[in-house]
């Protein structure tokens, strides 16, 4: 695996890196820390480059803050080739993002590339829906889903430790 022994690196990927994946990063980092997984590192990015350098959408920041997650300091960046060497897990929010990640994945890539929601315990929902063009409820739904998937991923990482 690309990460060093005893450390695990996770990259969350969405389209713009201003709604879903920074939320996933903030939630996962917080829950992993609470679970005592000090060896885990997380980052996020977008498959698109329109918002590079900008802070998360205010609706995402506000919804996250209401549950105690701070994400306003994060800045958007675009997926790049070296991510396939740096990260053990590259987890996409939806099938469209996953397809774009797979198109960039180099031959022989050692990273686990897949859908983030595959780690949710109930697996009732396959994707984290894009909330960008919807109302504030969509951002709460994103939080519900990423909390569930983060909890499942943390359990999985604990079992592998
Ligand atoms: P995200 O949401 O992929 O969850 O960050 C979006 C952000 C921006 C756009 C689309 C989705 N956009 O079209 O600019």
C-alpha cells in the first residue's frame, strides 16, 4: 500500500471539493480522532477545478458547525496524479466521481479506489447526493451519510490495525 507502515491515508473525492468531500474530511478526521485512530490522515479534493483555492460552501460549513465539525479552514484542490501514490484509500462520493477517478488511475495503482458509502454499515444508500443546487436539507443529508460511512470506515480500519 502507498502509505507508510502503521499510517493510513484517506482521500475523499467529490466534484467541486466545496460541499461533500470537505464535509467528509472534517467528519472523518473528528470521528477518527475520537476513536483513537491517531495514525490516520485525511484530505479531500474535487475531480473538477472550478473552485480551486476556495473555502467550503457556507451552507456546508454552517451545517457541519451545527454538529460540531469545523471545516471552514479547508481549501479546495483538484485531484492530481500523485494522489494515486500518496493515498491508501481514494473514496468517491458518487458513481460519476468514481468514474472520473478511475479514468485518472494509473496502471498498477495500489490504492483502494471505491465509493465512500460502501463503508456505511447498512449500505442502504450507495452515493452521497450532490447538494449544491438544492436547499439546506441536502447538507444535513450529506452529514447523515458521511457520519454513517465514516463510522463504518473507522471500524474497518480498527480491524485492520
Ligand atoms: P461538491 O458539490 O461536489 O459536493 O463540492 C458541488 C460544488 C460545486 C459544483 C457542483 C457540485 N459546481 O457545479 O460548481
